[in-house]
């Protein structure tokens, strides 16, 4: 069993849901998916403002490049999950 499967099993147990119920509550076109999209948006906005734009990061070109890549990955994740809404 890989890490993702272990985390899915833990999510089912934590929420007292079967895998099918978990999919209903958090799968495509669900409120749970919409909630995840919103959290990604908030995290990316916070990241960009408070981390990627922090003077200590701006002073370090490699750190800044890393912070920008993370922002870009969060934007990709947002777009992927938003397409399911």
C-alpha cells in the first residue's frame, strides 16, 4: 500500500466514512472539492504575499526561484481541482 492509499484509509477512518461516501462528500462537483479549491486559493495568496514576497526571500535569487515554482505548482493544483467544480 502506498502513502496515498494509507492517507485515504486514514481519511475514511477519521471521518467515519466508506470510500464511496468519502468520494460523494469530497469528489468532483462536491462541496468538499469546492472547499479544497478555496483552501488552495487562500494558501497560494498567503504564500505569494508573505513568503515569495518576503524581503529575505527576495534577497536570495535561488530561494525566490523556489518560492515562485511553489506558487506556480499551487496555481496548477488550483486549476486542476477547480475544473472538477
